[in-house]
C-alpha cells in the first residue's frame, strides 16, 4: 500500500479540523518512515526478489520494529502522546485520531502484503497478499484514497485557487506516482527503495500542508495558518 495510506489522513482531517493535514500524512506513513530509517541503518532487512509479488519486488523478511502489530501499536501510542504534548490539544480526542492514523498503516498493509507482517517480534506473520493481484490492489489504493479525499472536500472549502484546485491536482499527482512505481524497472538496491520512499513521504506531507493551509472547515471560522 502506498498512496492509499493517505485515505485515512484526509478522512480524519475532515472530522477533526484541529489536526493539520501534514501531521496526518506523516502519521499514516510513520511506520514506513521508521522502516526506511531502519533499513538505511541496516537494522531492518529487505531484499529485492523479482516477482515475489505481482505488484512489487520487496522481500520484507525482517521488520519487527516497524511492521509487527505490537510495534505498530507502540508507534501509534507514541505518536498520540507526542502530538498531545506538542500541539497542546485539550483532552485526548485529537491525539487518539493521530494514533488511529498511525495504526491504519498496519491495517491497510495487512490487506496487500504477502504474509510478511509479524504479529510480534519477527514471527506469526500475516498478510492477505492482494499485491499478488496488480489490478485489485491498485483499485483498493484508489478507492481508499478517494473515499478520504471525498470526505475532506465535503467538509472543507478552498480560500484561494491553490486551496480550491490543489486537492484534485495533488490526488492526480499521487496516483501518477503510484502507477509509476508499478511500471518502474527493478530498483537497484534496498537503499534506493528506502531513500525514494522517504523522499516521497516527506514531499507529499509538505504539499498536503501547503494546500491544506488554504482550506477551512465548511461553516467554520478562521483558517488554520
Ligand atoms: Zn508499510
């Protein structure tokens, strides 16, 4: 799962306007941002195996600290606590939604990954394997993303041209990047996969924040600056 992870980001932003969209973009990919970092550090392991799934060539054989269910729960709790402290939200409602965005990553990964997601440590691995069906997994990504975007567009309105047109242009861009990953040649190394993933996650979060600052809740008052 790649751009589909942002469906929950848009959906949660629609119901909790106090959470900046960029925070929810980082939250939805936090587990992968941690994975990229640990792969580059040589702590978690991945190798390129052509054809291991139809949609991507990653043999994710060791990722207990980011993609086990227990680890994802811990990342989720940590993100909720950090955001509660940093943003000084009243109560735990918004922080809990950030935690939910972090955990949504594992749930969506569970649908597409082959059984390489450990429940704990590096054992009891699960995954429904929809990546073995390129068409189905792509439709899933698009449906999850667009469902969230639809909620976001219904609950917010643009103040400027960027605010009004930005979301749809951005979605088209994200889908283009998604399709590019499907048709791209085999990556030369795990480090290349990790570095390009990190670049995409950070760029997407930055663009999301840039557009979102130009939209306000429907019927709401002042915008989020
Ligand atoms: Zn992941």
